[in-house]
């Protein structure tokens, strides 16, 4: 299996993932990072899963489920977005269910998706947007040689207050 380590699997969405996706997408704790403002219905998420097989070159995005290999539990998602094959770049977003955080799953998943992007999609650069107060996420991306290249001031309105957002980037040298 291409996207697998001894503890983590990245895989395509399956119809059986509907309940997990419903739980994650409708959890208000995650709305700040997903830029969501309203709940998703199971009907809409079912349609999303049905179309998840479409090629990244067509949809310009890819969502993979993060699964704990040992238990086969769904523990998170990792997304490629704003995929731009002309300029050979994409954004990365990652979410790990709080129950599974700080156990190395995010690191495993990020390592695999970086390798996939540079080796198989032939990308030149990856970037991520991280709120200024998300130290864990910044540390994770920093571990994989993403550099802070900018700060978007007052970018995210959260609980009535504005937060800055960091832009981090990794350029693959040939």
C-alpha cells in the first residue's frame, strides 16, 4: 500500500465513512479551521463521498481519511486544496480527532502526503494556513521544513475577535 506506515493509513473516502465525516464536519470546535459556518446534512456529505473518486486534476482537491492501522479506526482527515498543476503547488490541511492527538498520527499523515505530492504529483511547493495560536500545528509543519513566509493580519474572526493567520510553505529543491 502506497500511503501507509506501521501505524497509519491514508485512504480514499468510502460510503462507510459517512458517520465519521458527519461527526467531524458538524463539530463546531473544528469550524474555525475549516471555515464552516453551518452544519452539513448527511445527504450533502453522502453526495460528497460519492464524488470523492473524481480525479484531483479535475476537482483541484483531494481528501484522504486518516486511519489507525491497528484498530482500523477513522481518526482524522488530510486535504490537498487549491491544487494547481500548472504552477505545481497545493495547500495542505490536516485534522486529527482530539482523542488521537499527540500520538504521532498527524506526523505520519503529513510525512506520507508530502512524499505523495512531491513524488507522484510532481509538485514544487506546498503551503498551509495556521492560526497564530495553533502552536501544535505550527510545530508539526516546521518539523517537515515548512517555513513561515508571512502573517495575514486579523484574518480569522473567531468568537468575536480577530486572529492572525500564518502562511507556511515548503519548496522542494530538485
